[in-house]
């Protein structure tokens, strides 16, 4: 007879895709707003936003594969 501790647990350390997407939207908006001031932070935000969108797409794709 098995106990509850013998059952495999789901991995909880995974960040959902919509968190990446939300962060990317914030970085895009912040970068656009700071671009008016020619800030170095604006350049960092503009460069980081596509990376976040890529991670969001990859996490979304993995969720779809796991759901099937």
C-alpha cells in the first residue's frame, strides 16, 4: 500500500507564459516612454523586450504541447 508521499509531484518552479508576456509589454512601454529622453535605460528596455516575448512564446508553446 502506497502513501501520499509516493505520488510524483508536479514541477512548481515553472513561470507561466503570461508573466513573460506581461513583463515584455511593460518593458516595451517603458522603453518607448524613456526613448523620448534618449536614456540608456530605454535602449536596455527596447533590447530586452523581444527577449521576453521569445520566452513567452516558448513557454506558451510548451504549455500547448503538455496540454495535448
